[in-house]
C-alpha cells in the first residue's frame, strides 16, 4: 500500500466538508427533480472524462 500524502488528504477533507454542507443546504431548497438531474449530469460528465482519459491518456489513470 502506498504512503498516504497527508497534506493532499487534509486539503481534500478541508474543501469537501464545507462544500458538502453548502450543497446540502442548496439541495434542500431545490426541487428533487432538479437535484436528481444535476447529479445524473455530473455522473455522466465524470464518466465521459474517465472514458476519454482511458482512451487518450491511459497512463493518467494508473498514476504514471
């Protein structure tokens, strides 16, 4: 198991925590349909990015 870069993990956690709290507040104010569609769109964008990376830059997915 590789060493965990604690600095990067701390930055990630420091950004993720307030972002999730803000997203929770925004999600409660939006209609459920809008939240579902936005989340589905995000999933599709991430899937397209991973597919593009696998096709055009496979080494990027393996840390190399």
